[in-house]
C-alpha cells in the first residue's frame, strides 16, 4: 500500500470522527441519549482521562489538572511514534495488513488527541446546556480538553439472579463502555495485529529469512 492511500484512509477516518464529535457536542447536553435500537444508543459523555475514564491522579499524588496535562503530552509523543512507525512500514514496503492496521491506530490516536488538545478552547461547557463551537467562554485551555464519546451498545441489560453470590440482584450490562469512531479505529487496528499477526509481519519475517539464507558465494581461498 502506498503512503498516499494510507493518508487517504487516515483523513477519511478523521473526518468521520471529528464530524460526529462536533455534531454530538453541538446538539446534545452532557448525559443526553437517544435510542437507535434497543441494543444501540447515542449517549453523550466526555472523558477527561485515559481508557475507561481512569485518571493519573487516581494513581499518583498529583492534581487532576496536572494529570490531564501529563496524559495529553504523553499522547502527543505516542501519536508521533505511531506516525513514524507508519512511515517506516510504508517505506519498507511491509504487508498491506500491517499498513492498514497502523493507519487505523494512527488515525484513532490522532482523532482523540485533537479533542484533548483543542476542544477545551473551541467549545464551552456541555453541562445542562448544548455547547457552541468557538465560544467566547471555553471550558478549558490548551491541552485540557475532554474526549467526546457517544457510541453505546448495551447488548445485554438485565439483573443478576438473586442466587448468584455477591452479584445477585445487581444490574448487569454488556457491553457497557461508551466510545467513539477514533476508539473503534484503534481497537480494529490492534485487533488486526493480534488476529492476523503472521500475515501482518510476514513480509518482514520472510525478508529476514531470505537475508539469513543468502548465498554470497564460496569463501575466498586461503592466502599462501
């Protein structure tokens, strides 16, 4: 796959991701939801932390604000690293499977970092109101934006039977996390690398085996 095709995939995913986030942010109040199907809802939440809403301040003696800044800076370095990985895989003419996977991961990581870096400066708060873009009263400054999530798939929404130890009578939902298009791209890319690992890295392994088995001709005769 050429670099041009990879960039096209990334741009297309970024466009879908950002358009969906802008729409949700400017049409939904925080916590508002609509039912698409019984097993699929649009639910607007914002994530100021890492995966599953975890914050660095939950694990280290730092403020939420400092934790958010550290997390955003780390994500910037991670995106830069993934971008170089993508460039390198294309340059080495690696398998299309690997280029597809890295392109998806890069697009997803870049989509979420845009939220973290810029959204705090672009929008006002969504709490009890619909936010407006390019507001005169932004809810945060640079590097302190919150990631917009909206895709919710409660495929199973029921209650544990009373006879189940500890969990009996409590609510049970599967699948409970709320995510976005960027998260889907990252998960899909990682899934491709796991499921199609041999196919993704096959070209590199074959090249390594070829190099190790090359016949460079007979050794030179010993000097007399």
